[in-house]
C-alpha cells in the first residue's frame, strides 16, 4: 500500500541487521527509535478516535481486560476439573459453558478441553495463524506464534517437546490439536501424584501455562 | 505453515524465547479485538491480509508488525478511513519525536 512512506520491507536485506529469525526484535521499551509500524499504529488509532469509531478510554479498557487475564484463570478451571468429577465431565462436554459457570468470559468462542491421561498427551497449536485460548490463558507466548513451533509440532511433536525439556515414553500417544479462529483448545494436564490432600486453590498453583498448552506437565507438589 | 520444514525454536536460558508485550503491541491487540467486535472486519479478514504478505513477511516483520499492517489493510478496505488520511497522519506522528513514547503521547 502506498502511503508515501518507505516500508522497511522495501529495503533489501536490511532485516538481517536488526531482526531475529523469529521476528521478535522489539522489546518493551518506549524509548527505542520509532518504527514504521509503530507510527502506523499511532496514526491508525488516532484516526479511529477522531472519527468516533472508538475512544482512547475504550482502547485502554480493552488492554486492561486483556492484562487481567492470565494462566491463573485456566489453572482454576483445571484444578476444579481435578477436584470435581461432575465438573470435569461438563468441561469435557462443553468447555465454554463450564468455564462460564466459573464466571469466565469466553465470548463467542467454542472452547474444547482435551484431557491428558497416562497413555495420551495432548498439545495445541494454530498452524494457520496464532489462535490461542486467550480468554483463559491471556496473550500467547512468543514461541507459540513462531514458524518453528507451528510448522514442526504437527510433524515432529516429540522433537519439539524435547526443546521444552519434556520427553515422553514411546508408548504415549501424542495428539496435536490445530485451533481455528472460532474453535480453540485447552489441555487438562494429568493431576500429579501425591496431591490427594491438596484443595482446589493449592492444586491450581501446580497448573502452569505450558501444561495447558501441552508443552509441559503440571508441576509436582513441593 | 503446518508441516513445513523449519529450524529449532530459539532458546534463551534453556527455554524457548519469550518477551513481555510492549505497550504498542498491546494497543495493536486491543484495536484488532475492538474493530472485529464492532464488525469492521473479521478475524478471517485479518488472517487473509497476513497470508497475502507471503512467507517473506515472517523474516522482515515482527508478529505485531504483521498485525497492524493487516488491521490497516482491512480498515482501508472497509472504508473506515482512506490511505491518504493515514499517510498524512503518519507524517504528523513522525514529526512529534523519534521514539514511540514521544510520538504517541504528544497530541494523543
């Protein structure tokens, strides 16, 4: 698109100088030199506000709502499934409805919970883009969105898991679930042994983000 | 994408790389959610614009670079504003300063 600006991509080979292969060169600093795409974000946002399409307050409030979501939300859902067999059944039947039951805003998404067992390990991915159960886990980690993860996890999941430090027995069946914009998955990890005496809140502290993506197991109790 | 050959995940301290989201990235995310919620375009429209960029975009643009470009393309296509308006606004923004903080805060 011609905006009268020279895009970074118009300059051949320049990316080798300042971009990593994963495409995540920009860290959280607001005092780094302004980029073309940041300039576009500011301009686009101000145009939308000027035209009354949205407001700065509405954008700020959307950011707050997203920041308030974290893997702790998903961990509460998993801990309840571990503690309450009837809830587990409802979660496996309709994860959107079961999560709403706990007060979580799932939007119009169809959320599907997949349960790990002693024999089956589930992993989620979005090979098309970066769909993620953000309503229960917050924003997705960088690696979830990389070409490396998205390309390889569907053909060599064991090698990818090894890069996360997770080695599963050869006898374990690995199921990889490919998300879409309207249908997203969350993994219910195996409840660690030695947790029979723990209550729901204590159990939730063992449920990590990666264990709900499937790139890790739940944490062992201390 | 799925099933294509690719290298190992980039590691840092023995784990795949992650970073905290910058304010501008959170704003892009919020704008995408708000604009699709209000019906100016769909998530499929976002993905179509990103796929049209071709595989080279993965090398030259960060994740949220691709998102803001795709959000912009969809908003122009749906007539929310014109490219000329955007170009003019981007020039104004760039004149405010050389960092995101300066360019974003002044006049926002």
